[in-house]
């Protein structure tokens, strides 16, 4: 009696950034097989990916060896089942700009099935962990701060990272939890749009930089934390903020700038109109910012019928001198900097901004390590690997008037390009942290 087909996926349980391997055996030689992955997050989103393969002469498929003949990805890569996940149209919530499956910090199950002629022949499941089970989570509501501190197992002192969000605001728990799963204490720090109203400003407008100084002081008082090699990590507007804070606070010894800006940008109020207001203040005074459209007026650039914005940013910076006061003095940063950007970022030109910041560093004879990771087919959604690689986003910003939204926006890249960028960048981010935040390391 023939052995029925089997799907083997490893690891059975692992962190969300752990690569997977998937093989299928016991198939009829050269049979056409559909492989599908499904993740169900109850009451929010069902994610799916689907590809077809031809089994080899031994009746076997290896997703890291074989190229799909049709489907949501067309390269040999078992992780394609994860990065090609897309929200089912019937889902109550259809996330955009997804750097993570929207499970919060809860483990989730990926069902992997194999079908022949629409008949299910084999199935298995794997469990993905957004945070390691030994990591501790502590809510921070002290000294006017709003955030979450994640710490690894043990007594420490642990090298420490401050993680700040971008234009969505809130508490950036997923990436902070993942950093902590790799051995770091990580403070996911909100600075606007906190989940509980009344704690913080509702919009990204005139946020005092001193708030972050308070966070640094708070961290330095905790004996389980080693802040001697304090790192700050931020994405998008958070990448802008990470560079700005690194240049303002010498206690910060290294910077992770994900898809950042080299300039301070304006605030984002209820109408997404700056109206002469900065995003940040210092000593009660607005930090100078690059005003939009001081030169040529914006145009409605599109890709695939969806609006993009990056080209207008570049038009606005044709005369960079007019924005000189808003350029971040990155040369004042007290340690190494890692820039991560996609060359096809259509939200803003993060790769070009990174190059401008690096030019400034070189002009000032910056003494610390500078590393720049740039990826040709990636856009604005670079982050940890093993997660959906989306290219469309939303303009539904916190506090914005729903009647004045511009609809979907293009974030750039292709799912395959974004996935390749994440697979390359994330281990190099962890290597950067290991070099510069190891316990007992001297600031470089």
C-alpha cells in the first residue's frame, strides 16, 4: 500500500524571524501540486498565500530548491509562503504597510497544505512566535512616559535599545519584543497617539524632544539595564527622530535608522497639513523643518493607478539650501550609524536621504562606523524578515480628517524585492547590534 503524501515544515515552533524549510514527499512523480499557507488571526485578518509546483521524478517538492510554476511567488524560497501572505478580501481588517502579521504579541499558527486536483493530500502546521517565551513585558507609565519595556531572561544588566514608531504613532511593541528576543532590553516608546487617550498628544505635532531625554534618564536609573552602549531604533518618521535624537543626546551611542529622512519634516495635524507647525520642539521652541512644496508644486504621480509621493519630495529638495536649517546635524551623533533603505521607496526617498546624511558625515570627518544597506527592489516596508511584504499603504494617519484622505498610497518595491531586502538586512542589523552593544563593550 503506497505511503500517503506528507508535508514537513521546520522548525515546528520558532521566532517569526527564524527561516523555515518545507518539503513534500510521497507525491506521484511529476504531479501538479498546489501548496497553500493560511494564518487566521481571530476577528481581524485571515492571511493566505498560494503557489503551484511540479513534483520531481521521485515525487518530492523542496520549496527552497524548486521554482513554483504559478502563484503568489515565483522563486525557490520556502519563506515565500510567509512573505507572500496577503489579507483575505473577506477579512474584517485588511492591514496595509504590514511589517508584521497583526497578531500583536500572540503566537500564531501557519497551516500549510498540499492539494492535487483540488483534493487535499497532506497538511501540517507551524507556530510562529512574535516574542520569545522567556521575555518579560512591563508597561511603563512613569515620569510622563508611555511605553513598554521588554527584557530577556536573567538579571542583566542588558544592553538597551529605545524603539520609536513612525507616523502611525502608538507603542511599537512588535519590533521591540523581537529585539528583546535576541538578548536586548528594548523600550517601545510611544510619543503620540497612545492607545489610552489623554496620556500623549493625539498627533505628530510639536513633540518635545525633552520627553525622550526623560526616557533616557529613566532607563539609566534601572540597575538591570546597561545604557553605556544605548541604541535608538526608528522607522520612517521614527528614523528621522532616531537621527535627530542621536544628534541631540550624547548618551545615545548608536543609531538604527530604518528608511529615514536626513531632514526634520513638519508636523502632521488633523488635516495632514503642517500649517506652520513643527513635528518637534526643543526648549519650547519649534525645531526648524523642511516645509513642503516651497518650490515646485506637487503633482499626482501614480504607479499602477495608486498615488506615490517620493518624487514630490525630491522636487522640493532641488534647492537644498532653502532647507539648510532643517538638515539633521548627524555629525553630532556619538557612535556608529546603520542606515537601511529601499531604492524604490515611493513614500519618501529614504535611500537618497540616507546618502545625503552620509555625505554630511563625510564632509564633517565623522569618526565612527557608518553602514548603509540599500536594496534596489524594496520600498518603505523594510523590517524583520518572515512577515508579509506589502507594497500598498494607507493615508489614514492618527487624528486625520477621514473626509480628506487621499486613498491608498504606493510604498514601493515588489513583494519579492522587499522579502530579499529583509532577509539580507535583518541579520546584518543584529550583527551591528552585537558589535556595538555587547555587554562590557566600549562605545566606538
